[in-house]
C-alpha cells in the first residue's frame, strides 16, 4: 500500500538526516495518522454515536525504556506526538479530558479528525446495522428480534462487520537506527462498535507496543485479546532470547485462534518480521506494514 511506503520513506529520511530510532518511528507513524485512509489521526474510526472519535497512541524508546501514551483522546491531529510529550513528563499514560487538556497546554490546537473517508465508513456501518433492524419486507421477520444476540456464525459478529466495512487498522512503525537503538510508535482510532471511553491495546504498556535494547514490536487487531496476551512484550521476549523476528511473530500468531484478528511488525538484532492471521482484504494492509518494517530495518 502506498501509504505505508510513504511512511517508511519518511522514517528512513529521518534516520538519514540524523534522527534516532524514536524520531524515525514517530515520524513514520505521523505520516499514517495524516493519511485519511487509515484508522488513526485524520480518518480515525467514528464511534457508534456518529460523532465521537477517541484515539489511543503510544511511543516507546527501547534504548532508555521510556514510554508515553494517550488514551481516549479527542480533538487533536497527531495523538502520537502527544504521546511523546507524555513520555517527556513524569507520567506514562494520560486519558480522556486530562490528555486533551495536556495536549492544549503543550501547544496542540483543536482539530476535528472527521473527514469524508471516516464519515463514509461510518455511513456503511450505520446502513449495515439499520438493515437488520428495519421492518422492510425482506427483513420483516427480524423486526424487534435482537439478531445480534442470536449471532451463530462460526466467526464473531464484530469480525464479520469489520470485513464488510473494509475496516482499516491501527498504524505503527518500528525502527532501528545506526547506533543499534530500537523504538516503536503506534496510533489508532480503535473500533467503531464500542462504548464511549473504551481503550484498546495501543496505549497499554507491553500490549500493542514494546521496545527494548534487543528490538521493537507493534501490533494491530483485536485490542482486548492483544492486552490479555501482552502480545508485543511476548514477541519482544522471544527476540531477546535470540529468536529471529519473523519466527517470533509467527509464534505469537500461531497462539491466537483464527477468530482473533491480529497483525504484528517487529525488528530485532537478526532482522525483521511481520505477519497477520487473516486472509482476504485485510491481508493487503499487513503486507504494507511488512514492507514498512523491512524498509525501516535496513
Ligand atoms: N488494536 C486496535 C484497538 O483495539 C484496533 C485495530 O488495530 O484495528 O484499539
């Protein structure tokens, strides 16, 4: 995908012009936040009420162990940049209104991430949900019946809807610089079908993101499942044990059932790795992130 290639180019340019791994991962992620096709920053998913956009983001510097994150943040253009400011503060994670007020104090102006791309995605979702609730002739029998509770297809309702929507993923980048330092950055609009205030894996230390002296890891997919498995930290632990990043990614993905969508990018001393456990339309975006991981690793 050209968006991830542009992000990788920005990351490499940052490294070539003297930026370290942290700056490279952050700048690559900002390119993706600014691309309305992705579910982060401008274009982040609109929640079920049709107007709320709550974003999570995090950055981690593997050489220092420093971490910063924001959760359920509204009204800023680049949550990943705010996460960097949190990293520079005594805290690790700021959420909701406090995160937004912190962003303003740090000089981030109000910004509306709603644009034609995320509005169109939301309209498709709305139509889809309304179809089953409306008493039109074809769906007469379903009127008043809570079809969601009776969902009995082998794969979860949310996953089916996500595919119908062509739901784009969380964005992120992992980087290694010439000094061998590692960093990761990650940003998301989360999922549309959630409660107000829901926070996913992205800003949770070791869940969607982790970096250390031996590598960096970033994840996308079903946030709750990523948190329960602390996926990024477990992949990193494998890198630190000397496993090739591709083997570490494959191992993590083998441990999740096919119903749990997940994608991972990683870079370490032995190279890089990327993968996802989904076939079909979403695979393309993982190939994109994979290219990004490769480019940044060189
Ligand atoms: N992992 C994100 C979250 O759960 C969503 C995604 O990657 O699509 O918030």
